[in-house]
C-alpha cells in the first residue's frame, strides 16, 4: 500500500491545476497525480491538431510541470474507491490518502442516433492515440460531416476545411451555430465568417441517422436531405466521468456531475471534485449550470486545491467566459447573453456598440468590433458581455468578465479607468465597453 | 449675447466626451462646444502621423460626432470668464451659460534650457498646421534628437526611425526610458526592443544645452558628449492650460491643474473641469497625481458631464492605466508599479510571471509574455500590474485595471473566471494574472 497525503485522480486542466494549487498552499504535503494517459493533450487545443499544429505531439501538456511543482506522477487507472479506509485502488496498486481530489473529466456524449456505431463515426476523445488515428482518417476523407455547431464543431470544421480537397458540412440542430453561447446577431455574424471560408453550415436541422453498411457513407437529415460522407465527427457535448464517484456512493447532481459545495468539497469531507466531472452552480441565481470548459476546470481546481486542509476560498459560481477564433475573427463572451438573462428571469437592458478597435481608424489592424453588454435594469449590474473583432477580444472579454464577477454597475463601468492606445485599442472617447454602459444608463 | 445651457470650452478627448455625456444625461439641454482649433487631432495618435499614418489629416477626431449628439460647435477662442454673470467672452462674442465645463487641455512643458528657443527645436503642439510643419521638418532632417524618453519620446523615435535615412537619438534624464510608468525590468526589456530597431537611447544623462546659431546644430549632454542634430523634438511633459480659470479666480491645485472635487466640480458650483487642465487625485491614497492621459480625460469628462445638474457620479481617483507599442511588442500598466507602491508607503508583495500567450506554445503568434502584479501584503489587494507581450496586452491590462479599481484581492483573482482559447490567450493552467495572484498568496 502506497500513500500520499493528497491524491489527485486525473491529470488534465482540473487535476494538474488542483495539484499545483495544493503544492502552493500545502508545501509540506506529499501530492500524487494519478492519471491513465501516458501523455495528456491540451483539451482546448484538440481541433488545432488537424490543421494549425499538424500533430497531437504538438498539443501536449508538458510533464515537466510535475517535477517543477514536486508532484509525484503515477500512470494508472483508478478503479475503486474505499472511502471508509481512504484507499484508492488503481491498476498500479492501492493508494492511501488523507485528501482526495477527483478530476476525472468527461467523455463525449453519444445519443442513441441510428448509425452512430458505424466505422467512420468519431467522437472527440482526449487521447493521443485516438487523435492520431482520427488525424489519419481526416487525411483520407474527402467529405466530412460534423454533427454539432458549437465551439468544437466550428473549430474542427475550420481546421479541416483548411486542408486540401475537403468538403466540410456542419449540422446544427438549433437555429444557429454557437447558439448556446451567443445572442442571435453574434451567431449570424460568425456564421457568415465561417461560410465565407467555404464551410457548409446547415442549421435548424436534426440528424435522422448516419448511413452506411459497416462503414459510414452519408448522413440523412430530418428535412429529407442526404449528405455524402466518408467521415462523421461528433461534437455534441460531454458527459461527466462519475463512475468511480458513483460507485463509492458520492452524491451526484442534477446535470450528472459530482455534487460539490462552494469549497468544491463532495458529500465526503475528505474528497473534493473539480472540472468537467463536478456539478456546477451558476454565478447567476445559483441553479445548476451545464457548462464544461477548461477555464472553469482550472478555476475550480484552484478552489479545491486551496481548501484541502481548511476552508480558504469559496466559489462564487460559474460565470461562463469563453472565446473562439476563425481566421482573423475572434468572438468571446462572459456571463449571460440577453437571451440567457431573460430565461433567468432578469429584467434587462442590452446595448450593442460598434466601431473600430484602433484610433484613429486608419491605424494598421483596425477592424470593426461589435460589443454587446447586458445589464440588470434595476440595479444596473452587468450580467454579461459578448464581443466580436480581432484577436484582442480574447483579453477584452476578460476585462468584461472582471466587471461581471465584481458585479460592477453600469455607472461604475462608465467611470472605468481604461488603458487605450492608437495601435492597441479603441479610442478613449469611443471605448466600446464604457460606451455600452453609458448608453444603457439612458435606457434604465 | 448668445446662450447655451451647457458650455464646454475645449474640443478634444475631455471636452468632446464631456459634451457627449452631458447630451446623454440631459437630453433637453442646449450644449455648445467652443474650441479654438478648426480641426482636432487625436492626441494619442500624434506620433503616428509621421510614420504609420503619413499625415495629420489621417489623425483627426471626426466632427460628425457633434451633429450625431446634437452639440453646437463654435470655433473660437475663450478669452475671459465672468463667473458672476455666467458669461464667457470669446473671439466670436459672448456666451451666457448655466453650466460651464472647462476642458482646455495642456501645452508642452518648456524648461529654461539654453538653446530651446533655437529654430529647429520643436515641442509637440496639438495643432494640425503645427504638426504639418513638423512633418516637413522631420522629412528634411537627417539627425534627430528627441529629448525625453517617456511614451511620447519613444513613440516619436520609433516612428521617425521607420523613415528612410534618419539617425534618431533619445536623451532621457532618468536611468531608464519609461521609468515613470514601469519598474526597471520592464523599462530595460523595452529599451532592448527599441535599440534593436536602431534607435540610440542615451539614459541617465541630462541635456546641458541645445547648440546652434539661430538654427539648431547639435545637443550638448551633461556628460560632455555632443550630438549632431538638425532637428530637436521635446517630449518632456505637459503643463495644464489654466489661464482662463486662474484669471476668473478658480482655485488651482498643487500640480498646477484646476482644483476639482470628486464630482469634477471646481470652486465655482456652476463650473466643472476635466482632462489635462484639471487637478487629479490618485486612486491610491488620495494625494495629487501628475498624470495626464486622454483616457483619464475621457473618464473625468464622463463624470463632469453626468453631474452638471445634480450629483450622479463621484470619481474614485486616478488609477493610471496606459500602454504603448513598438513594432510587435506592446507594454502596458495599470495602477502602481512596485517602485511607486513603495513610495506610497505600501508594504507590497510583487510577483513576476512569464510564459507564452497562446496554448499550446506552438500556436501561431505565441510570444513570451511577462506580467508583474503588485499586491498590498496585509489586505492582499491588487495595487497594479504591468505586462509586456503582443498587441493583446492592450486589453489584458484593462482586465488588470478592472481588478485594481474594484480592489480585488489576490484570493479573488485566484478564482478569476477567465476566458481562454488556444489562438487568443495563455492556457487556463498558466494564465499570467491568476498565477501571479496564486504565487503572491504564498508570499503574504
């Protein structure tokens, strides 16, 4: 029986960040990361393996981080958990722990659609060997159908479309791609960008079945259309990996994740959970949130890792901040869209501001940037912001996210101390976020 | 006698923003902007006229903004102010007002150094004709000496250096360029970037005199060196334009600006001031701040404009957030540097974090990014952050600025809901700002 004061199951964004955080907060504890993968892929980088990066080998989380943070690394599968004895069974023997962090991640959703079991229908599994195989399949394919027009679907579509001689279709059930993350006008704008690059987007249509005998040959849509396909890629969501936790009797939440409190503690005082396997609570209203993102995983991991031997931090809930890019166009969101805010029951004031992101407008790199901010009418609190423009929106949305998490009011944001520069940002007179706040005040 | 409910003197970042804000908050008031310039240059864009933009005509604030916001525009010089009668005398007649906003800006500092009066010694005056003339002088010059290695000096140097056949020297009195805005390690790193582009930086040396008979021929330095020069450009600071206010008996502050309270109201209840002409109070500790930036001017203008007919907003003070770029390298700061914080008397914990700004590191555009965060030890509150990297630091610093203004503690920032993406930001595990907070906590 081996032992480690702190045992972390899972070595991706959540597990690794939790272990690093535990090391920072508890320098004298022994900390072991147990993971089943020989090598760990950067989860968000997966779509970029196939075009931009060129190989799964170029999309790995470097293992040197473990040594640097004095973390023991064991490559093994966790099989059973005896909570009473505080013992984790693994394919490499038993481990005794004082504190356990479960960061087992998620696996691709696989609804019972006819034909999803055919050869040539691939989900996105976070495994180097699987992704190497998928890369070969993509290389050989001419007609690729991607089912699901969320971030992963869009990113895969654009990367595969960059390769020679591919015809790429994306099928999205909702009226728009990215519709779970952005308001309609942003979805439409991004759809235009993607279509202009040659990807065929088919929205508001369901997949009836995948066609083929043994191997995929096409996709039958709900509207009667049939698309030829020699490869089908599924990007339709993820399901929390909770088997180990469930068998050990830990409580499971409404969205299927391991139930945790604000400290990221499970129903067992010695066990924490974080990342895709953990149930999330929304920052807005406190109801369960289905979001699964590496950035959320890291955030939760920093809470779990800090609280192992005493309460040091409590999660404010999941804000939901994310971004993507297609070519030179990036889109990003933090907090609630207008549509989401309405569904939450908020009385909102939403404002959209356009204009270039440099000043004067003739500065190199200036592109039109669109920002939408959603405020709660009565309090003036910023509930969320969406922004579309160049690469800089990837950080601009973090300024928005800061305002959201600190519950800044429109009036506070109107007095925001902005840093502006001709070559880097919009002008101080026309800075989108501040002007959105000013405009919203007039409508409250 | 003409009359306007609201009269704004000055039409640049402060005056224009104040007028727009007044329009938003008081839709029924008549608002007149009085300015002496036929056309208004974008103040921060001035250095870029000479290389990137190519002409002062490409660096103008568009006058269409006045119509769009129903602002009357009068091109005239304000000459006298009779506060008792609420009458402003101008070169275009008298104007009666209910509320007056003074936004008269600043003019270049001109210390009594011998030779500063020679032909060919030019300050940076915000005037189209002056700048057109300066452009001709720069075109004809071969050896340019820039006195002052702050933002303006650096930006002028790099832009002039881009032109064919120029030799450019910058003389800075302090040990480093940009030393009033960044800690030494950032100054040094930026100096390397500038030197690698061919600009000669001479630091820690004072200018004894400018040489020449009638026309400039060189610059004599305090260390005995002499530099040949056919053009000398001064970038050594700015002085508030307060003549009108002073003659009218308004109170003047310690740094020479018009004294204002948190509402941006002067010692006269009907008169507000904002921008470079107004005295500033630091967000940190409340003492006078010498900063003069267009972004601060706009912020103050949004406060002044909103408060004209009733207190709606109070200034939290001047945070100080600014950025610049040389080639592909940008540098930005918000709040206090470690050095400034020490001078303010804070007991600080400062942390510097390096690492690439994309993930994995092989993503296109990935460059090493350096972020330094300064925390107050006891409270954990973020006092400031500096960052150097690519263009995206121009907005990343606004996320930092948001954390500073909302007085987020290191522990709050460790739980920051970040948006991350392979093509846009650092990884969620290694996100600089969050890791700086985590690292700082271990040192508190």
